[in-house]
């Protein structure tokens, strides 16, 4: 019989809780850069940054 990797549960529960603010910021930066390129304006980037701040509870 072939040696195979040990089985693990099909569903591994994910961590619950809040995401670290730095992780959230790193996730939002590419979208902010894309908005800057598409709409040619700092206002859009500022709006996106403000929305992220609201989501973080600041």
C-alpha cells in the first residue's frame, strides 16, 4: 500500500476577530492606487482612505 499524507479535517475553522489595522491598510492600498489611476484624483484616494478608517472604527 502506498504511503500517503495523514488525513486532516475537511473543514478547519477560521480565526474570528478583527483584522490588524496594518493588514487592512495593505489590503486597501492597491485599490486606492487603482482608483487614483482610473479617476485621476487625490479626492478618490482620500475618500477610500476615509472609508477604511471608518471600517477600522477610527
